[in-house]
C-alpha cells in the first residue's frame, strides 16, 4: 500500500511539474509576445510622435508663410498708396510751377511732350528709352491694343511715371466714333475700362482723335460738355512735329517744334510714337527745348492746359 501511495505521489508530482513547466512555457511565450507587441507599440508611438513633430513643424512653416504673404500684400497695398501720394505731391509741385509761369514770377517755361495713338510694339519702347535717358516724363494718349507685346508697354509707360491718357479705344474717325454721341461715349468708356483693368489706373485726361475741332464739327459743341460729365478734362496742342500729317525728315520734325515755339510760356507738343523720324529727332527736341528754358513735364488733370 505504501508502495502504491509512493507511485501515486510521484505521478502527481510529475504531473504538477509538467503543468508548471507548460504554464511557465505558456507564460514565457505570452511574455515574449507581449514584449514584442510592447516594442512594436513603442516604435509606433515613437513614429507617431515624430510624425506629430513634423506636422507641427510644417504647420508652423505654413503659418509663417501665410503671415509673410499677408505682410507682402499689406506692403504692396501700402506701396500703391505711397506711389499715388508721391504722384499727387509731384503734380502739386507741377501746378505750383505752372501758376508761377503764368503769373510771370518764374523765369521758366513749360513744355508738355505728348504722344498719340500708341502703344506700338516696334517703336514705343524706344521712345521710352530716350525719355528715360533724358530724364523726361511725358504723356501718352493711348488706345486699346490687345496684340502680343502691348501689355508690357502699357505697364512700362505707367510704371516709369508717365501720364496715361484716353485717346478712345478704336480711334476710328471715319464712320466710327463720330457717327453719333453714343458711339463716341461708348468708345471712350471702353478704353477707360480697358486701361483700368490692365493697370488699376483711371484715366481723367482725354484727347479727341483729330482734335477738338474734328469732334465739334462731327458732333457739335455738346461733345466737350459730355466728356466733362464723364470725368475727363480734354486737351489739344499748340505745337507739333507734323508727323501725323506728312512724312518729313527728323531735322524737319525737330525744326517744326524748336523754330516755332514763339517763346510761348506753356507748350503742348503733339507727336506720335509710331514715327521713326520723330524718334530720331526726339533727343534734339528735348535738348533744344531745355536750351530755350523749358521744363519738360507730364500733363496732369489740374493743369491750366486741361479743359474742364
């Protein structure tokens, strides 16, 4: 009996040992698995933290970029206001000189160089080069031109400080803008909106194609009042190269201006920026006018030469 009990006890001990061993093995396997999962979880957490840090960095960079962009937009808007203020200040100085010239309290005279019918891809840029070299601001009576290369010229004329004025969109004198009052008004408005869209600048000076005499002969004196009602002052000229009438040499165009000033206190000189011969004469016209005591200025709305 004792032997049987001993065998039973031994079997029980071995079974317990087997169960313990199996349990320990299972526990070990679980611990190994749990340890691996923990490591994977920690790795995943670390990876997520890195992604969070990267995203946070990108958000900060994006916010900084947004802030920088907003700052640049504010700066641009402020620059536009500054440029306008500088133009207004400059025109105020021009007006003061004009008043002094008219009053006889200044020894200077004034010449307003004006160029009609542009811009022209082949020539206007060359005119601008001469004006820039000679440090002259002028006035460009422009039409609506949409062919390739014109956009750059509209911007360059404006950005270099010249006055841009309205010369109607189409300039069709015969069977066009002067057919009736509405035809003329619509063409003027079309050009005003064209330039506004292109430059953000509203023209307030106008020259009638062919001059005011042509406009009045076609539409009557009421056309002058009509353009005033549209917010425009209009201007003709009292000096010209003659390049719109006939083809002459550069020397003849030069002399048509310099030899016919008549010591006039304020000149408005008519030229066209399509003329290669006027372009050739332009440096001598500028130098000659200055030698005669003329200050060269761009037209402005409050000038006494603008009919309002």
